[in-house]
C-alpha cells in the first residue's frame, strides 16, 4: 500500500492534504496548487470530500485523478458516509474506479445540524471501511489523539479505532494536535489495543485567531499556552501571527520526525508556502541527523 511504498525510502512518509474546488476555487487553481505540491515530492496527496451544500460531489475524485495522472503523485480521495444510501455509495465507488482512484480515506463525516447521521446503512466509518475493503480499495481512516469530540471516553475512542483496523483500514491519519505528547500517549494506547497499522500525524499550522477558534471548537483539540501567548503577542499583526503558526508547525513536525513516528501529514489548506516550509524544515533536520549519524560512525 502507499505506506509500504513510502517507507521503502528509509524515511517517514510525508503527505499533504488539499481541498477540492468549491466556491471561487476552480479545477485550474487546484491544478496550480497541486503542481507546487508535486515539486516537493510528497509520498501522497489527499483530497478532502464535502458531502453537504451545493458542492460538486465528484470534485474529490476529479482532483485526485488529476494529481495522479498529471504529476505522477499517489493520491488518496476522502469519502464520507453519513447520510449515504446503498445506491449513492455504489455510484460514488463507480466514479472513483472509473477515474482510477484506488486509495480512499473513509470517514463518517461531520454531523450536519438538523439531520440524523445515525440513520442509513453506513452509521460509522467502519461500515464504509468494510465496504471499500471488500471492493478492493486501499483504505485509510481518521484517528483522534485526544479522542473524538463526540466520545468523552478515551479508551472507547481507541477501541473504535481498533474496530476500524479490524474492518480493513490499512493506515490512519490523525486529527490535528498542537502538543506532540498527545500523539505519543495515543500511539502507546493504540499499540496496547493491538493497532499495528501506521498512524500518521496530521499537523495544521495556525494562521489566525478565527481559524484556530473554529478548529478548536470543531474538533476539540487542546490549545497549549505557548500558542495562546503567540495569539496575544501578535494580536494586531496577522502576518507575524501566520509566520509564527507555520514556524510552530515546522518545529512540531521536526520533533515528531526525530521521534520516529509513522508518518507526517500536513494540512496545507491549499497554501503551497505552508507545504514548502514544512518540507524544507523536515529535509534540513533529516540531513542534519544523517550527517550526525555519519560523523558518529566515523568516530567509532
Ligand atoms: P467514526 O469513526 O464513525 O466515529 C464517529 C463517532 O462515533 C466517534 O465519536 C466514535 O468514537 C464513535 N463510534 C465509532 N464506532 C462506534 C461504535 N461501534 N459504537 C459507538 N460509537 C462509535 N470530514 C469531511 O466531511 N470530509 C473530509 O474530507 C474529512 N477529512 C478528514 C480527515 C482526517 C484526517 C480527519 C481526522 C477528519 C476528517 N473529517 C472529514 C472529519 C470527520 O468526518 C469527523 O471527525 C467525523 O465527526 C468523524 O468521522 P470518523 O470517520 O472518525 O467517524
């Protein structure tokens, strides 16, 4: 699968997330973003899925296929199942197959206010995972180092993750987190629960106060005090705050890399400068590590 391929290179897989055209964003713009990301040689690019609103539900598969075909970069198409019927899912899977998309990140999707996500044949992500695995897709799924926002019991959250692996998930990507300790603790709990597949770390830089507030309320990630201090320090300087957010994410990634985590996944928010900064910080630190190991060997 995509993780085995990436790990054969001897370093942790690095991947990027983008979102497909919606609103003002066109397929051409998505192509330009993808071209810049492809230059950074990621192990894969994942493309989010938007089930609600007037968005084009086929856009995810279109962009995933475009990145694969035009740039020869492996892709993962996200797919949600809340509210899906047997027929709508069959049509979505046909579309993915028709476009040559073989890797899918299987998600339940966020609750849409006023609708009942538990209705229908695909109540949890594991139901979708099972179906996708049966159809021959390489399936990934979401993991939550601080527990999922609707699940107050951390142990239950890990047990639900194990169910996803048992249903056929071959890799996980985490929700964003701002303190690496949460990931380390979670990976340990996952190991104890028998989760053996890679769990890549999803890292999102904070770019502004409104964005961070939205993210924290949506997914329940904890905000550590160094970030709160940065938000206060740069309250009147959005450009400096954005730069500080990217720098913080780079430092987080470099530490995770040194820790030997399973994979690194950057939420780029379609802003290639974020991906560039992260990739170059990781490359510099990796080279430094390799050079230090080389000089140790020379000494011994
Ligand atoms: P599930 O695994 O089904 O979990 C949902 C809730 O049900 C959790 O609280 C879980 O603990 C609980 N649960 C699971 N199994 C059981 C069980 N057997 N019994 C009782 N409770 C159970 N959303 C989008 O709309 N589009 C995207 O492209 C997208 N991409 C994402 C990418 C990543 C890496 C992540 C981390 C999230 C993404 N999301 C996306 C958000 C995701 O859809 C939400 O977090 C959603 O609320 C849960 O999705 P899930 O697949 O984890 O659901």
